[in-house]
C-alpha cells in the first residue's frame, strides 16, 4: 500500500474518500476542479507523494497534501493519514457558516402518522415565515 511510486489522481481521490465514486473524481478532473501548482489535472495525471493539490468541491476550495499513495479504496479511518488538510481558515469558516442553521429533519411522535393536507399547509405557511421558500432545503 505504501510502496507505490505514482497513482492516477482520480483513483487516489476516490480511494481516500474525497469523492463517492471514481467517475465523480474523474469528472471533477475533466471540469478543472482539481489543480496542482495552478495547473488543471487530467484524470490520468500520475500523483506522487508529497504533492499539494487543490480540490474545488461543492463551492469550497480545499487544499490537501498527499502523504500516502493508495490505489484501492479503504475505510475512512485508514484514509485519514493518507492526506493532510491544508485548507485555509477562511475557507473552513465559510463551511462552518454554511453548515450552521442546517437542522435535521422534522420530528413527529410515534403513532401520529403523516400530516394531513391541512396540517401540511400550516407547516408550509409557518416555514415560509422563517425560511426562504426558494431554498432547496426548504421542503
């Protein structure tokens, strides 16, 4: 696992769990969201240990230093030491600000079932007073 000299960037991004699938990692490379030294990387780029890469994902600019090369997907626990997060504090705060206020799903007591049509309208009206209805997480 540690004796690899070079690994494809799309394979490494997938194996350390930065992307859910290898095709998503490959698409990110193709669309210019993966960079090294301000150069866009192709999915076939051979990554070496110690390189610093920039990943643009979900509107956040993340920076990672490659510590260990992997070519097979491993658990999150084993993937953690494979890279070092060098993301700036401002970018991390941007993520925290985005995440604050995102609550879990609403809770209904056991046995109450689904809301009736009238209850649903009241819930939507209540939410509309406090939340933006165009927000994708509104419903």
